C-alpha cells in the first residue's frame, strides 16, 4: 500500500518497535487499561517497576490522552516515575508530584538498562 499515508501509522510502528525490544530483552511487561490506557507496564519480580507510553510526538491534540493514560497507571500502581517514548522529543516534567521523562526512542534503544534513570 504505497499510496497510504505513513504518518497515520508512525506511532503504531514505534510502539511495535518498543514491544519487540522488550521481547528481545526478555522483559516481562503488560498493558494497563483503566479509564485510560498505558502502553507498557514493566515488572520486576511481581512488582510493577515502570509505566511507559509510546507516541510519535507529543502534540496539543494528543498530549492530554497520552499523559492521562500514563498518569492513571502511575497512580494506580504507585509508581513515582514514568516515561513517554517519542521519535525525537526530550524533556522532564513534574506532574502531580511525579516525574515523567519524555525521551527519544533511539536513545532508549541504545541504553543498557531501559529504565527511567538517565
């Protein structure tokens, strides 16, 4: 389908890339669904360790949805830190007393630990 716009699928492609890397690293993960959704919850033993949301880019039209899903998972699972993996954005935000790292997926892929610590 060369005629379809790639831009509509970029976020899904990035999310699949992250999932494949978790499988490659044999990282136990699950999906969070409450009122909102969070793409990945990583586990360490039986405990949730990190909430990760994946999107191509945080923009005004998607930011509320992406952050709400991440924050709901963090609150429900009592996590202090979470991450939004994007194509190229990088910043750290404090939201409701929690730390949210917005991090480029390429840097995350090159990191050894794949955790919220930089």
